[in-house]
């Protein structure tokens, strides 16, 4: 036996079957009284309606009731109505770093501007946990989420979950060498990164120049990230490019800081114990730099006078340390930009916008922040008196089809550029969509289009400042 829509029904006695179908039919007498504020609030508390107004909730209820009534009239008792959660999430490898906290701040601000619900998931340094959190998003019928994942190899599994649950996702930083979004399907919509080797080359150059200006020459050390991580390898490459420009500077040691403050404090203490001649250190991020600065002060060294430190990511603490003269440089990635850009991206793809092939792997160009330009960076991104650094709705092409703005110099990242320095796997070839896009000039077209739309400059004033 089949139901009115043609689906097979279980083998039930007819009276029982009819009774079950009757119970599922729409009956307005069974609805709660949504004219009562108390009833609305009770249901909003029980459901995932964070950030949803009562008006929006009632609109959703009305849509569901209308769909249910229409389905019942057509004889379709098992109608499914979209949950309407409009949820996005940031899946961070750890909530303990200031960078991830600020990424979340940007994502939350963008979500609020776009009318989305938002969640920040702490992976607690466990990629398996991050995958479970992403799978949970799928069961909640969320729009999707974006990863700063601990183990890039887990993105393959994330791609499978995304396809199974039709949940969009994007990723930043770590991945599998020579792995692209086209290896798992359309739901892996974007792999995004700052152009790290160039950014960290500028950060390192500033440290080595400061050592040169103060001492003429000197020995320096490095704090690395998590060994094998894409970001770590790219930043190491940029640091080494800068080191080659300064024959008077000798890097004598390195230890992993693993992106964390406490790890970096201990690693710096170890480096200083091994070599008392060190006068400079390049860290992999500003959290590591903060740990290094603490270690220096603990042994009586004066950062910015006796010793020079560089970081990365442009966090609040990093920028303020540069203002205070104790940190030499950082890469102004603006973590808020990361969260805002990716949240807006997920909003757009969930609302029907489809990125071109050349748009699914992107770089953006960070600003190297030093004493010369840090004040402007702080005014916009750190101590901004509540003036948001971006026009969060302007990121969206769905809301602004003619005048959307990436609000940074964003451009296509070719796979060979992303993974330079990594040996190609035997037999690896560029996925067909990427090869075809390159052949027809799509990469250059996208680069030119993004540049033409970039009217709100990343290193300029906030677009929200009143003149």
C-alpha cells in the first residue's frame, strides 16, 4: 500500500493505518495560543532561537502552519517544514588563544548583522571532537560552519559529513597537502588563508632590521607552531626568506611554541638557557609572542631594548605590545576579518550564490604592523570605542549584488602556490575544474573583479566612522 504521495507504507491493518494517518493530519485546535507572550517565550526557550525576534518567530510559525495546512489538504500528512534555525558556527581547534576568540567576535558580529544564529565551538585541541561538533551542526539542519582545524587530514571526513548532511563549510589554515575543495564536493565551499609566507617575511624582516639597527649583528631564535601544520610551514618559509636578506643575523635555535602562550613561555626559557647571546626571536603568532615576552621579563631582559620579538595575526595584545614598544612586529591579519568574511560567505552560499571555481581557494594580503602604522591599526581593530571595523552586510553578494565589497585585498590562490615547498604526491594532477578555470583565464578575471569591488581598504579607516 502507498500513501497519497506514492511512498510505500508499512504493512499495517487498515484501521490502525487510518488511525495513524488521522492523528498526523493538521488540526488548528491543537496549536498553542501564540497570541500569548508567555507561550511564545516558552517555545523560543525550548527551540534554537537565539537572536531571533518574536516577530521572526511568529513568521516562522505562520509559515509552518500554512505548509502543514496545505499538506493536509493535499493528503500529505508527513510534511517536513524547514527548521529555520539559520545557524552558523565557528569550529576552533581551541578557545584558549586570543586569535580564535577574536575570530569568533567577528563571526558573531557578522551573524548578527545578517540575521543568523551563531555558535562558537571549542575543539579542545582534538580534531575528532571538532568533527563531532560539525556532525551535530548537520543534525540541527544548520547552514554550516567554518573550521580552524587541528589536523588538516580531518577535512576529508568533514567533506563526507558535509555531503551527507548537506551542510556547507569553509576552512582556514591547516589542510592536507595538495588537497582542494574539489576533492570532496560542492559543500566544501572555500579554503581561505592569508598569504602567509609573504606576511611572515615582512614580520621577520622587521625583527632582523631592529637587531641590526641596535647591535649591528646578532643571534636570533624562532618559536615554531605545530610541526607539519600548513600555517607553520608557510610562516617558517617567510621567516627564512627574510633571514637570507640579513647575512649579519644568525638563527641558532628553534623550538615549537604550538601557538600557545604557556608552551611558548617554557620554550623561550629553554632557548635563553641554551644560548645567552640571543637578541631576537620570531614567533609564529601573537600568543606565542606574549609567552616569549613574559619569559624575557622573568629573566630581567627588556623587550624592545635588549631583545626584539615578532609575532603574527594582529591580535589586540600583539598590537598593544607594539604600541608599548615591547613587540617589534605582527602580521595584521585582523582575526575579526576572518570570522566576518567566512560567516558572510556561508550566508551567501546558503542563499543561492554559487562561487566560481577560482573563488573556492582564496588568499588575502595582510598588513605588516610595526611601530610606524600600529596606531591606525589599533584605532580600527582594537580600541575602536564600539565602531565596528567592517561593514558586515557589505561582504554579502546576496544583499549587495552590484556593490559587495571584500574589504581586503582578496585574490585566487592557485594550488601550486598554496603548497609550494611540499613534494607533489606521485600521480597528482590538478583537479579538472581548476585546470579548466586556469585555461580560460578565470583566475585573472576573479582577481580583477575582487580588486574592482574593494573600495573599503583593509589598512584604511573603518567604514563606520562618522565624518
